[in-house]
C-alpha cells in the first residue's frame, strides 16, 4: 500500500495529509495507475464515508443503518438518477454503467450489514 505521494509538489507527503482539493484533482486524472490510484481512492472514501469499521468507535449509528428500508429507497432513487446519465443509450458509456451497477451493488451490501471492507 502506498503511504506517501511519490511525485509533484506534495512528494513525500503522507497521503492522509494531502489537501482535499489535491485528492479530488488526482481522482480526476485518467492516467493515474495503481498502487497510487487505489491509495488515493481509499483516502477519498475514508474522508467521505468515514474510517473502516476496524478504525471506528463502536456506536449503533456508525455501524448499523438506522432504516434499511429508507436507505434502499435512497439507493434506488440515486441509481435511477445516475443510470439515466450513465447509460450508453443516454449519452453515457458502457464503462460508466458497469461502474454505476458495481457501486449500487456495493451500497446495497453495505446497507444489508456487509460493511465497507
């Protein structure tokens, strides 16, 4: 796992200490390769979704969905909204639709209690 930035103005800086705008810029790059791409994505997800279960305090709100039914409705509505733009027949690409489907499957598993790991 990559722990420090290997190039650029933040060379040698731990990935957890990179500014949010720099993380977002790195995510926008199409040619970023692993292991850096994976480390940047993991850090972004940590900031957006919180620390993995192994690093979190054990509280009901953090570890359990308050309403699985409501969460499923939100996931379904979000999926329809994103799929409308990502679908190849609507101007998106096959890759965007595959990614959309994968993320929705991950979210549904998370809500069912599978966790983010």
